[in-house]
């Protein structure tokens, strides 16, 4: 297998792919004909390799092991301005490309345009991939690594709304030779915190009026009014008071709330005289709860995540001025600003002044 990335080429890299790194479980070899000056310009690793006197000989062919051919093809192609077709690259290949960038000390910015094209291809040609939870878990780290703000926002938001249990990241390969790469732990912590917040808002919105009625209303019709509401929520599979909410993703619960039908509520008797409180409709309450949760979280934003000096009073003052996306590439609201903060809130002057 041979790749011509420079013509004329003044150096050939030999890449040997180990059996553990491919589905064929066979050793594969590829020859990359490249431009030495471009390697030196873009990589401190290759600069060191080619700095020795013996390395400048025409017959010198560095042999590289521990990489995949596709990962090296993407990395070396980007260095030489050769566009690698996105349809030939899997999400596992993207991870191996990241591994190659780290190993050969290549600035991720060199591949940001290529990654953006790959994301665009996935969105347009493989839209159903975005519906797969494992795919989103695998995509979170590459979007973070290549600073793709929109894709990272979409993936993080989708994970918060569509994950049933605890949100975790996921590597696309379990090869023994693949060294795991992870998101910062605080990022996963904030994603799960956002998911927990959505559940809290949902429970509060659905049952706040129920609690008020129980605490303050003493009419005879109140019991039937509340029971019919609870019965309809039970019918559509929304029971936030028990553990079921932890077994379902937020998106599923919101879709079920759309099926709320007040006409099917048990013990609903239009001819029966009711007080003004119990005559009130439950449907607007359910609709409001659904809208509130659906529009609450926009996903994590990389710009906010980077801007987190612990003692920056100006940053924390944003919360009082209601300008949460002043320096961000994409506009968003307060919840996204809050959950995207990656510093220590206990050292915030803003918090200390308001405690």
C-alpha cells in the first residue's frame, strides 16, 4: 500500500499497522511518500528525527509502529494539503488520528478544517448515526479535541436529553494496543449535573400545583381532581415521583407528556360542580413543564469552558448582567453558561459576595 503526498517526494515513511489495530488481525504495511520540510514545519517529533546527519540521506526511511494506516493517512494528508475523503474514515479512525497527532506532536488546529468536513459528511450522509447513543459517546472526545463548537454543543445536548442512565464517554475500540484518551472528568460531571437538573425541573413543574392544592385546598372535590391528574400521568408513562424517571431519558418523558389528554382523565365529570381551584385545567401545566425542560439546556459550549479563571470577578459578574454569551461564537442562555463553567465555584468572588 503506497500513498503519494508529495511529488517529488524526498522521504518515505514506512507505517506498520499491528494486527490488534485492524479487523483483519493481520500486520499491514504502508509507504507514505512525503515532503520532509512539511513534516519538520508541522511536527516537533519529525523535526528531531530529521535533524541528525544520517537522517538526511536519501535512503533513510523511518519506520513507524503503533499507528493505523488510516490515522496516519489523515494526519499526513492534512499536513500536505491532501483531502482524505470523509466517507473512508470511521469514528475509530478519527480517534487513531488524534492518537497520531498526540504522538507526533502535531497541533490539532492543523486538522480542524478536515474534521469539520468529516462532521458535515456525517450530518448530511449519515444522519441516523446521530440517533445512536454510543456514537454520540464516541464523538464527544473528538469534538472537544478539534474544538468543533457546534458539534460539541449538539453531542453534549443530545447526551443530556437522550441518555437513560449515567452519562459516560466511550472509546470506539477495545484494542489492547489502544491507549485510552479521556475527557476531563469535570466535563462528564457537568453533563450529568445538567441531566439531573432537567429531572428536578420536570418534577417541580409537574407537581408544584399538586403540592399547593394539598397544602391549602380543603374542598371535597380536590382529592378527585388530583387523583385524575395523577392517573393520566400514570397512563402516559410519566411517574416522576418514583424511580422510573431514572430509567428513562428526558427526551422519552417529554415525548410522553405530549400525549397528555385531559379528556381521558379518570373521574372526569363535567356535570359535577367544582370549586374554582379544581375547575382549573391541568393541560397548560403539563405543556408549560414540557416547554420549560425542552428549552432549558443548549449543550456545553467550548468557549465558556475555556473561559474559567477561578478568581475572575468579571467573568462571574456576567451572571448579574445577563450577558452569558458575550465572548462566545454561538449565542446561548444562562443554564449553558453555568454548566459550561469548568473552574472552582468555591473560589469565585461572585459566590463569596452572595453567600
